[in-house]
């Protein structure tokens, strides 16, 4: 059974940091892209960062480049999104999702709320 389970969200002050986790199970990670998305109230869903697990290539939206880092822990089958220098406009529900190269995203996690506020 394929599962993606996010955790690590919370309330943080501007300038602070959080690390989100995406625990994957039921499939072989190396075959997939994993992308972190976010959606703020009233806004469209935005792709934040992706990792191509076969070779570790990473991609970042301009809005987070230099502040966020995507990584994986092979032993734990877990992906991470380290978020530094957080701003109020980073407030959103963050989701991880998987897709095969050339295919649509087919599994999504339930999301974790990140709120950046003083």
C-alpha cells in the first residue's frame, strides 16, 4: 500500500526554521520524483521543491531558492524539506507527492500546516 505521510509542521516566528518530513512506504523511491507542494488559503497550489531520487537532482521554486533544502534519508525511506529564514508568505499547508518521469502525480500525503507568524 502506497503511503506518503508528512509531519513537522507548526507555528514558527519569521526568520525561524522548520524541517518537514515525508515518510514514504509501499514503493521503491528510486523510481520516482518527489515534490513538496504548498497551498495557502485563497492561493493556487505551488510546487516548492523536487528531488529526482535516482540521481539526487534537486529543483527549487525561485521563491524558496537559497532558503529551503530538499533531501532524503535512504535508511528511513524519508524525504525532508529543511526550511530556513521563514517568512509570513511561507504560511501554507505543505504536501509531498510522487510521480514517475513523464507522468502525473498519483499519490499525495495528507499535508502538514506551516504557520509563520510573530
